[in-house]
């Protein structure tokens, strides 16, 4: 794509049917979720976070996770993962033939208590058991470190603390670590420092950046992360999402806008932008309101010819 070389390959994981949908008020029918995932499965994603195996009482929108996993048509080129909160969730995920687990813990003690209702040490002990079960079943594990760039409840987050927890999880043999801007407090300077540090410290791990666009810096943070060596990003179709336990936090960076920008910059995403825009239009109909995607309104800029 635009003369891109393999070193400029960027891998995108879609999170809309988990991270995006969990904040929606109106239940989206299971058949519609399956149809959207099947459409996105043809768009060139590296991975799709299908759902979460959390308690149906905690997140009613995702109570159908087992049925959704059973109903999707799997593309062998796509990794289908799920958020797994505990051992019970891990057992359900294994039964559903989930390709990989995404585990979540907050760097901020205050946010972890608000989001998971336990201390960080309690979360770590619980996730340690999940990682052991995943290893026994040869299931890859990614750990998402929420509030890596700041917490709306507790304020600034020390990068040393982020690295301390990343080291503890790396020592358990996880495949990857996600640095998550849960509250949308990241800025390019902070992103450059932490991402470069993580890439240098963990050459054996898949380091993913997960940005929100709460303060309009989402794509600027992506550019900085790219310069720091990050090649894996989470994004949400239409820009849906936002943590319900982070006051004022709004949606994730928008998948189609991310792909559009990377295409123009000459990166190889392997993504089908027209199909993404068709999927975003379908998503807008499913949620019954205007979604944050500016690209869906304006349309893409034509890709420049190579010099």
C-alpha cells in the first residue's frame, strides 16, 4: 500500500462489539452483533474483540457472549478474542473457542476499585490464576493496563508504576501488554516517553496502544506511538466506547479514521476502508443515533500517488 514495506505494517484490533457496545443503553440484538462481526471479519483486521465473558448482571449488553461466539463465521486470518475477568469467565471463553484472552487491570488504585471493586493486588492474584489456566490450554494472553496515562479519579499516573506492573505480568509469560489511555488524558509527549520505554524493555512482547479521543488527541497520540515503535493498536468502529467508571471519558479512536490516516501516511494496514465505512454506516443504524465518525460524514481523501 503506497510502497509500504513490511517494517511499516500496522496491526489493528477492533473493539466496538465489546468496548463500544458496553456503554450503549439499548440492547443490540445478538443476530445484529453477529452480522456486524461477520462483515468486519472481511475488512482485514488482525483481531476482533468479540465480547466479554463477565457477569451478565454486570454488563447486560454482553450477556450473549457465548451465543455470539457460536454464531460468527470465523476468518482464519483474524484472531477472535474476548475480555476475561476471572476464572469463571476464562472457562466460558475456552468453551466458546476464544482465540486469545484480554485481561484488564488499572494502574490507578482508585480506578481499579471503581471498575473492578478490588485492589490491584487482588486483581493481580485473580488474573494470575487466569493466566495459568490459559497457559495450560495454550491460549495467548494480553493484559490491558488501564489508566496508563492518567486517571480522572486520582490524577497523574507515574510511568514507573506502569512499568512495574508490566514487568510483573511479563514475568508470568503473557504474550502482550496494552498501554491504555482509559480516561483520554494522554498527550504526545507522555505517549512518546512511555511507549518507547515499553518497546525497549519488552522486545519479546506485543505492545499495543489503546487510545481514546476524549480531548481530541487520539490520532496525534497514534502518530507519536508509531514513531516510538508501536505497531499494534486498538480502535473502535465509529469511535464508540468510553469507560463508565472514568468521569467525562468518551469514545475510543475511530477505526476508519485511523486506517484512513495510516493509508495516507504510507503504512500497510491491510484494511479495506470502503468496507469499514459500510460497516460504520450499519453500526449507526444499529445504535440508532449519529456516531462520532467524522470520516463517515466527510468521506476519505484520495490516496496520493507514489512519487
